[in-house]
C-alpha cells in the first residue's frame, strides 16, 4: 500500500526547472514534510535538503537555497518541490512525512528519479 507518492521526475537540461509533487491520502496538516535526495555516489544515504513544517516554516540546505522552493497544500494533501537552475546530476528524490499520523516515525515515498543532463 503506497501512502506517499512522488511524481514529476524525468530528464531535464542543466539550468532547467522541474516541479515534483508529493501526494498522500493522509491529512498532512499537522505533519512536517521533507524532501530528501539520494545520489548514486552516496550509496543508500539520503540527504535532507528541504523541509516545510506544519506552520509552513521552511528550511533548506545551503546547496539548494535560492534555487529550490518547497510548498504545501493541506487541502490537496500535497507538498511540492519547485527546482530551478538544476545542475548536472542523476539523483533520486524522496518525499518524507513526519507527524502524529505517522506515529512520529519517518514515512517515505517510493521516490522519483531526476536526471539533469544535456
């Protein structure tokens, strides 16, 4: 049973933009929603690079500040990652939910692959 689903991945040219939606059937209004990425050179390690809290405070890693924007729509039970000025890489992006409906445990989506290449 898939509870959290990312979409929107694909191939994009360097400098391009892409938006990744993440949707769920759960009520996300009290959850902190995060975006992680997993690059092949990092093995199975996932790096948190953007998070939006239930109060809509946002936190970004230095590597994406000014380029990426995370937002949420609680009515649509969705969170979005707007990525601009993408750099050449091949990375899997994962959505993450943490809150009372996940029993305060990390809940993951299945991931979506983004390849930035010319």
